[in-house]
C-alpha cells in the first residue's frame, strides 16, 4: 500500500487500472467512523471509493480551506463579532462580501486599490472552489451512482455569477489576478480576509497581528451547516496496487484498515488537536471553529479528477478573469466535458469487472 495525494498519483493509478477500489478490499471497513464515510461519499465514482479522507495521514488535517481574518483590522473598523455571526448561522457569502467591501480602501491615495501590500484589501482568496463548496454545491456530483456536471443548474449558475461579479470589485482579489502579492498582503496585515489551506497555519504563527479563523461562508442562513472543501493535492489517500493478491491483499487490507483506526485515535490528537487547533490558533473561538470545520469536509470531483476544460472554465470565471457568461462558456465545452466524464466512468467500470 502507498499513501499519495488524490488528484495526481491516486487518480492516475486508479484510472490506469492499477489500484483496487477500496470498497472491494474485504478487510477495509469503509463504513466505520474512523474512515469518515460522510466525507468520502462525495468522492465516489459510481458505487466505488478510490479517494478517501481519513486520519491515516496527518495531511488530511492540512487539506481544508479555511477563511482567516485580521482581528486587529476587524476591531479597528468596528465590525460586528464574526464569531457571533458563525455561531448564529449568519456567516453567509453575502455577509462576507458586505464586510469585505467595507474594509477595502485606497490607503496610499493613488486612486486605485492594489493587491501588492500597500492598500487595504477586503479579501484575498487562494481557492476558487471555496464559495461554491461552502454553499453546499458542486461542479460535479454523484447522483444515484452516476456522475453529472451541474453547470446547468439554475441555482449554481446564479450563485457563480454573483461570486464572479464580487471578484471583479475594487479591493477584492483571487490569487489568479495578475500583479498581486498575497503573501505580502497577509504579512503586512493589509487584508481583512484571506482564504488559505489549513496546512499553512504553521506559516502564520509569527504574524505580528491577531488573526482568527472562520468556516467557509454558507449560501444563506437557511443552509443547514458550514461545509469545507478538502484540497485533493494535499489530502492523502491509501492506494492498494492490483499486484497484491491472496494473502498479501488480505494483509494489506487489514493493515490499511488498522492504520486508519489507529490514526483516528492517535494522529488526530497529535496533528489536529495539538498542532492545528492548539498551536495554529490564537484564541479559543478559532479552535472551536477549526473543530467544527472538520466535522463537515467534502471533496469536489472536478478538482480531483482534473476534467481540464471544466476546471479551467470554473477557475477563470469564479476568479473574475473571464468576460464570458458561464452558461455560454459551458455550452462551448459541454459535449467534450460529458464525453470526458463518461470515459472516466466507463474506464473505472471496466477495471472493476476484473475484481468482481
């Protein structure tokens, strides 16, 4: 067995037919709580599981995108308690946008709000998937075992249009914009919100200002809970090669399952409780929110599988870098996207026939 990231090695090996679907290895009990079945449901291809999130590797706890905020700036601006908003279920995309706009300012007086560390920025985001996944929507979803692209769903399209418009406003930046320096803005304390992967928390322990941690904002207050996107280039998944057979396969499955169980008991405590929650946060409320974040992680198959045309269109559009409407952009690639999805599904199905 090897442990590798979902979106390159695990995806490549599984598509090539070199890896067992983990649900067909008898000794791996994916329904047990230590495998986090509610997390892994979003990564299913058909009825099979190739990509998992679990405490078998500490990198799972570094894979979630989180929304950090400059507590000193929030205090100076007289903003309402962001923690109270989260706890009341009122931390929504609209609220984040409202506060970001209030924070953005041309502080150097040159007539433009720049993202180079000289002006005050509302938000800098390193994750175009965050708003959509946080709103409990997906670009690709597994519905009754079949994969479908959701870019014709009215709710998703309307929300993507809102997100795209937001990231074209003054003082609102994604990492895809040219001539920005996200690291400098964070280091200088010039941005109210910054969206980063949780593995980066260790880098921010030396920041000279206070920061707090928030979940990804909800679609609206009616959404049941907060949802977080797990980055598939960070999250590690076990891969058992098809060359393991008989007693060797049984042993590999037994040890893999045991590693996940012991990881939940020990790695979770060491990597999550002691490093992420305790050392990576500066206040009790942030630690509580980090704990809540990892109660509802999800995957996005568009990112994991790398359907390149679809991924590129979503990225450019949501970062505010495309002038074309998302419906027409998708119409141009719909046939090739559906063909790519069908090919991947058929490939997995053909590979799995060898194991049944």
